[in-house]
C-alpha cells in the first residue's frame, strides 16, 4: 500500500501526501528536552521561585515548539494534528499531577501516624493538643453503619433492578423508576442527610444514632446498586431465560436460579463499588450520628462516630497533633476504599470467564 | 424482552433441587390426557411464588419512588414552615440570622451565588482537561497503558471527598497564595481576579473551584471515556481511509458522535460539584459577602452553609437550613434530570452500532 506502482507516469495526489516530509520519530522527545532546558533558563534568568511555573513554562514551550516545527516541515494539517496531540498530553499530565499529588501527600503524611495503637484505641480522654488516641471507635462505627446500609440497600436495589429488567417491559412504572434512579444518583449527600433528619429525628423523634446515619447511606447507595445490577442483568443472554422457561420452570425460579446466579459476579462487584462510594460520606454523618470520642458498638442506641466524620473533627480541632490524626484517619479511609475496589475488581475478573460463552 | 409472563403450567411445580428433571416430571404429571388445550388457555394458573416475587420486585421499585417523593415532601413541609417565619425575602436577602432572640432574617442569595460560581469555576477548569484525558486514554495512549489508566481513573473517582477537602485545606490553600498574587498582578484588570485584600489567606471561592475541579475530573473523565470508546470503529476507519490525520478523525467522527455524551458527563460533574459539602467546608472561610472578586476569601455555598451552621442551629434555624437544602435539591434535580434526558434522547437516534 505504501508505494503506488500502477501508474508511474502520473503520481496520484494521495501518494504525494504520503511521501511528504515528516519529522523524525524522536522529535517530540527532543522538543520536550529543549523546552525543559529553555524553561529552566528562563526561570533562572527571571528568578521565578515556583517550580509549578517552571513546569507550566516548559509545557508552553513544548507545545509551541512542536507546532512551529511541524508547521515548517510537515504543513498546516499535520501541525494542527501535532498541536492537539501535545495538548492532549499536557491535559493528561495536568490531571495526573494533583491526583497523584493527593495520594502521595496523604500517604506520606498518614503513614507515620498509623500504628497498632492508632488502630486499636479510641479518642477517650484525649484532648486535641495531646498526641496518641486513635480511630478504633470510628472504624467500628463506620463498618457497622455501612453493613447496615448494605443490608437495606442491596436487597431493595437488586429487586428493583430485577423489576426493571424482568418485569418492567416498558411499563410507565418501570420508566418512572428508571428515571428516578438516575435522578437519585445525583441527590447530594447532605440532602439525604437532611431528609433523614427531618423524617427520622424531627418527626419520628428518634435519637441521633449510627442507625440514622446508615439510613442516609442507604438512600445514597440504592441508585448505585440498582444501576450496576441492571447493567449486569441485561448482559445475561436471553437464551438462558428462554431455555429455562421452555422447561416449564416458573418465572420467579428462572430469575432466582438462572438469571441471578449467572450475573452474581457483576452484581457483587456493583455492590462493593457502591460500598466504596458511601463509606467516605461525611456530610450526612455530621448531622445524624452526633459524633463521640467513645467506643459505642451499638448502632441503634446512643451517638456513634464515623471514620470520615473523625477526619473532619480532627481537622477542625486545628492543632498539629489532631491534624496528624486527621491524616492518619484519611489514610485508613483511602486504604479501605482501595481495598474494596480491588476486591470488587478481583471478583469481576474471577467471575468473568464463566459469564462469557 | 419478549418473555411471556405466564410459563406453561404444571400440576407439580419443579422444586429447588434440580432444574434438569423438570420436563420429565411435567410430562408424567400431565399423563395421557391431551395437554395442548391446557397450555394454550392455561392463563388462570398463577403461582404463589411468581406472584410474591414479582410483587416484591415491583414493591422495591415503588419503595424507591416513595423515598424520592418523601424527600421532596418532607423537605418542602419544613421549608414552608421556615420561609413563613422569615422576616426578609428568602430569595434576595443576603443575611443568615437564625439565632434565637434576633429577628429571623435569612436568604438564599449569597449561598446560591457562591454555589454557582464555585461550580462554574470547577466546570471551566475540569471539563476541557477531562476531555483531553479521556481522549488520551481512548485514542492516544498505548493500549496496555490505557487500560491501566482506566482503572486508575476509576480508583481516583472513589477517593472520599473529605480526603480531597483535607488535602485542599492543608496543601492546596498555602500553595494558592502565589497563584493568587500572580493573577492579581497580571489579571487584576478582569475584575474577577482582583484582590481587595492582597496577601490574605486564599480560602476563597476560586480555591474551592479548583479543589472541586480536581474532584469531578475523574468522574467526568470516566463517563466521557466510555462514550469515546463507543464511537463506531467504521466511522473512524472511514475518516482514516480518506486520509484524515488523527485530529481530523477525532473532529469529524469522534466528537460529533460524543457531543451529547460530553454534555451530559459535564452536567453530572456539575451536579456533583453543586452538592459537594466537605471539600468546600474545609477549604472555604465562609462569610455572607456577595463579591465577584473570586480570589478574595469569603463567600459561601448552600451545602457548606448547612454543614457549618448545623451545629448551632435549633428549631426554626434548622428549618431555614432545610429550606436551603430544598433549593439545592431542586437545582441538582434539574441538572441531573437534564443530563439524563440528553443521554436518553441520544440513545434513540444513534442507530449506528458497528
């Protein structure tokens, strides 16, 4: 394809563009190095302090240099192509910088705080100025609240998804549920907290408990579970359902024994990812669980703490010791979320080959 | 889905132990008598299990609708209570006085302004970068690297907002000092970046916008990348065959296909930025000043105001916060509903699946 051998007399326009002059493959690297050197020189000459500005200068020089080179050698269209390529790379770097900066900073600040003591002690009788204390009470409370929320949200969510996929058939109720699931995904966590506050605490006159917090988490978790389960159920091949029904199996048993087991890997993954999403919710906890420094293992009675709430409270206390604890709590939280994510992906991968035919 | 609601009936429903021997049992039960008529006109047989299960699943769907309705109803009831006690105009008042003793005067104006401005800053910063990153993952990066990056973006989307808030308050804010001074010096003429109080702590709406931008970046990227990957390969290859450069392929076949998807991804990000509480509450030093100088400290957002005022508010003060929460609920409802409608409309006329 690269050379046209058919008509040597008259080269076609296509072949002329293919054989146009091109910059060698190492040009971007060279330009990058040049841009960095130039940025360093400019930075030194104008004595710019911030390293961030040096990086930005380098990026600008790189994009401009690439564009001008391509413009001179390869022509306008190729130059524009190159310009966009550089911009996409720059956007990528720009995005990675803060995101990995965040992870790195949290880990480096938090790793020094975490110890066995930190994980196994509460904040009982520890004033903000003192070092010591730990996340044990918050960790226990968060795990209980999330477990309760999962207990409510997973069955309701999965059944709703079953309704949408197996029984909905485009009825108006299914359409309404589907639309409101989407809308519910966007309900801010603080609004969910306010709702539970009005309904559960102000109208039904209940206490501030971990249970109230888990009710708010349920609202936040439901739409995520419904959406992911629905996607998974849609992936189950129709032939399986038809085969089962043709054998005379009732519809509900078909769903319970054929459809759900086929999709169970995906459903589990979805639930785990939903847990990972709600485990870090702070705003509703701020209003509902009241927060305590003591260990309270009963989510139905008395105030509890919560890991994200703990991070916020320690940050707000404002002393170096408490802020160090905040970083420690944040690291524990991130570790939990990452663990849930990895386990979820693991389940997805482990179950995937069986589902594919 | 074209599965009949009623399966052919049996006298003995198959039990749980094995599905394989179901037909044998069915045929033996029907015996010698002609079973054809009963299978055709056998609509009357309704199993308890079927009825229970479909009832339970339909019931769950209804529970979900009831929750949504209950959120709207209960918040509205308390809000009406609060607004009727409000001495000022709820929509235009700047103050937020809900302490006992003093006359109740509160309004949503400054809060709504702060919410919109910070979210707008976040959108302006995050969406172009997110599109760039999504393009990078879907079209520019080497394939193996792209898959790993996809995972990383998903992981980052799961980092809790309180961690972003902590990082924003303790790392980003000190580093914004120089940026703000620079913006003030060279872009002060735009009014927006002018600082009334140069050198003040940059706990401003602009810093909030930046931390929100970083927060919504992964989610916008993830959704946009999904859309980019759905672009029919045929379209791209057709463009390539006509001699298009990579950028021309993207401009002529990828972006037109993905336009509505990009819009809805941005609106999902916007919805998240509007409702974000903790990252704002940690970064901002709130004040009820309405100012377009976004690098000056101050301003307030609805969600942040609820979180910071909640501890002190009692009685009608709480109702006032609930009223502001209702406003936030309605705003996010409109934004998210709009985004979903755009996606739904796109599904209908994108018949291209190659």
